[in-house]
C-alpha cells in the first residue's frame, strides 16, 4: 500500500513513531502546511524521512489539533444520514458538516455502523427509500394468528385405554 511517490524516493514506510509525529507537528506549527511536497525536502534536515503525501495524511487524519476523537454522537449520525441522502458518498463534503471529523472517519463510520442500521430498518443505504423486497416484521397479533394450535393425538381404536 505504498504511495506512488515513495517508489521514486528513498523514504521510510510503515508505522509512524512518536518521535516522527513530534517532528511533523513541530515542522507544521513552525512553517504551516501550505505545500506538502516541500515538507519532506525541508523535514529531512530534521530527520523525517517521509514523502509529502504520507506527511499530509498523517497530519490530516491523526495530528491536527482540532480533530475530534471518540464515538460519534446521535446528532452527528443524523447529520451524516441527512447529508448522505443529498450528496451520496461524497465523504469530504459530508465531513465539512462535522467540524473535527475527517472524511475517512465519516466513511468508516458509515460503512461499519450506519449502513447496517439502515438495512436493518428496511431502508436502502444508497437511496434511503424502503427496499422493495423487504416486509416489516410481523406484529405479535399476526404471529399468533399464523401459528396453529397443536391438536392432541386421538387414541387409537386398536389400543385399549
């Protein structure tokens, strides 16, 4: 899963260390995050051997100070559903309605939780309409109406009682 730019450069790949995170945060707070392709050139002086794309993704998805951590609230879930109904799978656009949440985080929450909830409710997760082949669960009165009472076996005329 390497980045295309990493194959052209001699850069470190894999997990980020806490020291690398600290170096990137220090670099961004000092220089800003205007041009990500310049980060590896300048940061190599600091000992950060990562490509610009890797630095950008690390900052956006993990290190930004305004990131919101933890579970999504019911309000955030409702916003995701409502905006998804209008925009579809445009995760970056949906994430703009949720300050501190990343597009990747919103997409993962949609696929792991919300989509399954909608399907369980008989809603198509793409259109948000009722799915044509699903029926609502039977109510208790209908279930008891459809179950037949057990008829006791008749004694056989050949067997004395």
